C-alpha cells in the first residue's frame, strides 16, 4: 500500500480531480485489501462470502461528473466528498434491515485507516429503552475487548470509554440526537503495516467486534420481523365492513404514504352509505426507537402498540390493555377510570374478546410470518376499538340507536310540536340515483348543474360548504331542497327532517346567531335552528343539509367566523363553560355529515363576501335559465291556454338575456299563473292576451331593470318591440319611454321614480 500516493490523492483541493484520483488509486486498494481478507479467512468465517460489498464509488463518480458540469460546479468546489474512501461488507439477509458488518476506510482528514463496524443510533436507543435492555447491553459491552475503539459521528475526534457509552446514549436520547456509533481499530497512516500483517489486524478486529456485531445482527432481525408485520398492514387497502353500536359502516383506505424516513401513514375513512362519519389514520413508526403502530380517529391517537410484543416462538396472541390519562382536569383519576370502564364494556358489547383486562386483536404466527386471521379482520378490530375509545371520551359521537320513527320538527326548525313520521330516511350519495330522482321532479335543473353541485358538496369529505349565486328566481333554494330529498330518495315535495332552511337576518353580527349563547339571566343555553341541526347531525350521524337563505343580508365573515375556523382547523368550538348545562355540550365539533349551503343575491341591500369566506367555499352561479325545458315540464293547462303569451314572454327573455337582466323561473312561473288566471275569467271581464302580457311585464319584469348608458340599446330595442306588439297605449311602453328619457338626461335610470 503506497500510503504517500493515497494521502496525496485524498488531499487534492479540486473536487473533480480528487474524486477521479480516489476512484482510480484509492478505492482499488481497499477493494483488493477486502478481497484478500475474505479469501484468507472465509474458510473460518463462511458468512464473509454472503455479505454484499458496498463502496463509495457511486458517490465519487457522481460528484466527479457534477463538479465538471457548469450547472453544479460552483456548489461542488468546497465539497468534502473524495477526502475519504471505503469498502464495507453489508448484511442484507434481513427484510429491509441491512447493516454494516465491517468497513475498511481511509480518511484523509484525520490520516487514519479505520477497520470499523458502524451503525445508526436506533439499535442503541432500543438498548437503553428499559432497564432490562440496559442490563443486557451492559453485558455485551463488558464482553467487548478493551482494544476496541468507540466513537460517535458527532464527536469523532473523541473516543468514548466503554463505561461511558450507555450514559452517552441515554443523553443523546434525551436530547433527541441520533448520532452514528462506530466500533473498531484506528491506525494512523504512518503506522499502517504491510499487507499480510494488516490482513491479520483486520481479522483480529473482526473477532473483537463479534459481540457488538451479534447485537446489531439480532437487532436487525427484530427490526425486520416488525417490518414484516407492518408490511401486511401497509399492503392491505381493500374496503372492510365494521359494525359500531348496531350500525353498519364501510372503512375505505388510502394508499400508504411515507411521511418521514421512519414514519408511514395510511389514511382511512368510516362511511355510512357514502357519508363520511369520521376519518383517521394508521401510522407505522419503524424506529421510535422500536416499531410502533398507532391508530388515530379524528386527529387523535387512541391506540399505540409496540410491534415487538408479537415476537417470540410460534403463535403469539396480540392483546392490548387500554388506559386513559387525561391530565390537568378536576377529578381526572375518576374520569380516566370511568372512561376505561365504559370503553371495556362497549368492546365486550361489540363482540371483541378479552384476555383478562386486555382485549384481543389477533394472533401472529412467528413461523409462518402471518396472522392466523385475515389482515382485514385484524385491522377492523383495531379501528373499531379506536372508534369506540374516541366515542367513549366524547372526541367523536357515533349514532347509538335506530329509531323506528323519527320526530320531525316544526317547519321553522326551532322546536315546538313534533310530528311522527313512519318511514325511515336512508341516504345514498350515488349520483346516478340522485339525477334520476331530480329528473322525475317538475323542476328544471340540467344534469350538468346537479353534477357540479354534487361534486362541490361532496368532493371534500371533511368540509361541505357551497355558495349559490345568481339572479333572483333561478331556483337556488329549490336546488338545495331538491338535492337533499334526492339524497334520501324522497319526492321533491317531501318533508325532510334532515333539511333546514334558515333565513339570514340583517342583525346577525356574531356567531351567536348560529351557535346560540348562554343566558346568565335565564340560567339556560339559548339554542338556535342552526345549533339544533348540528346537534341532530352529531346524534344521528346522517347527512344534515342547512341552507342559509340570503346569507349576505348580514356580513358573512362576522356570523360565520367560528364555523369557518372550525371546518378549517378541525378544532372544536367553545360554546359555554357551565357544568349544569346538559342539553348543549361545552365544546362542539363540526361533524363530517353537516352540509352548509348559502344562497346570495347581489343588490343594494346585501354585503359583499370577503375572501376569507370565498376561500373556504365552492361558489356556483345559477344564472342560466332554460325556458324550453321549463315549458316542456309545465302543466298541460298552461300549454293549452297560453301558447301565444308564452311566445311573447320568451322573446322578451331573449332580449334581456343579452344584457344579463333576464328573469328566473320564479318570475316566469308567477307570470304564467296570472295569465292563466286571467284566461279563466269570463270573456266579458278578462283582459285581451296582449294587454295581459303587457301588464304582467310592467309589473314583474320592468321593476328590476336599472342601469346606466350600457342599457341604452336595450331600452331602445324594448321600446320598438313593445310599441309594435302592444301599441301606443301600452303600459310597458309608457315606463320604457320614461326610463329612456331619464337615461338620456341623467346618465342613469331605474323603474322607480
């Protein structure tokens, strides 16, 4: 070994040239040295032939090319890559748990040849996790030769004494440092012996490292077994069925995603006929310091279990003992005991078996490396248990009963007398079924509009907020009623206990308008229709639709602020702090089955909506009016009696549409009803067809026309049209001429004087 030539190559300042020289002159020396070591001692240590050879060469080659690329050259000028070289033997026999059995390294920075075993921090972190582990690890260290040097990546210049290693590891654990730790022989460049003697030094070091190598190997095997168990959870993505409090649900899983190097996550949702009831996730911690699976519900972890508890011989039963620890609250010990008693009772009610005080999840076969039950069954028990724990502690509320009859509140949604309805409302968010239901109604909504509304309401499973904008009378509120009934498979005019239309009042200035307030004078909580609907949604778990009608009559960002914050953060809303109030919870979590739709009109009586609100909602504009479909769906009596009148109104609608001043379905429907009522009068007292149309236009259409010079052409067109159709005595013509004169004189006009 020409150490002078090696040191010269390792110390070249220019990165590209240094990497090239190390590749050509240093790495081959280490490879040859490792090969000669293996050839000489493989007959004694046969495992040497099974190890995978890993070198620094790929990194050196990549850095060399990058340093020659003008795009990366500057960033590579001060690189340390190439100031060392190494070859190591890797044990890859364990599932995803390889480790270094031996490394030969030439380091130009400290001028040392290193014959070492290196490991990341995790095996040693596990070694100090419990006192039993510490005692076992101390025995390993005691058996280690005193000639073995120990150092860590964060203090490479300082050797660690054997007796100080455990305290050092414990300190790193407490300080959340994760240094690599090295064991072996360090030889100064000036003291490197001849090749034959050096190979014997490597062999001596190999034997001295046997206790720590066995420790690392055993840890790799344990880690691999845990990863094998976790892999079965990760590979499973099929839907599973579970039953909670007598209701059947479907659990849907997302693909597993890697969050950190040692953390994997699989999100899931618990659904009731397409409605998300609650969500959660299974998290795999592959090194913390051991391997842990965590089950979350609604953002909170409810089960954490060390996978190594399943290691052993043959069959090992997976049991979990659940304890509750809510600190910082009055009577917390009593609360924890109550939660535990209640949750264990519910687990038993759900058919989950127990072994003493621990509930049974499944049985792992350490020989066949699989659960004796289907993995879907194991996952279902974990998710069911976590959901029950979340429900028992009040973090979620799962429906508990299946009433044969539902109580339908009075129409104002506030309370009062209640009427029993016999049929049970079952929801289904199948879009094809919803469209079919809507088509059977007498209302005109294109499939494209219904599909868009459906997607806006349901695509975000944890947030359902849609704003409907458009001219008055286009059926914004009716669309909400129609969709809600279609979800429940009901006719368009059915009374739906899961639908609330709440008119917004101009005096709504804060969130108490929605969520109510505690009255200190009356010593009670004053509830609102909105709060009642939310509480019903939580209690029954079915989709609840709330329509905030004319929502911008008040400042939306004022009265809706708590709701917007809650759906964005998934944090509960604080309602009150009174312990004697039992009908309203102190904190309210907005449930996933709450669907809020706001309707807005924009005129001088309304407020604009801030970006804070718009950012959290889908905004749909319903201004298109399909009169042809409307007429096709109209009652036959209108079609027979009002053919002529219909054509006149249709022509007017076309003219107004070009200026976005057209009228909606409500206006058209009411005009037709008046015209039909007129047609039903005796011939001697009813108006002529044109006179009736003239008057209904003056009464229902013209009052909403206003504007500046941009509508000048429209007024001229309407004047010509009404004069030709109705004659000089037309009431509509009179108003239009007056409005045109005001526009010419003042630059703006409106129907009202």
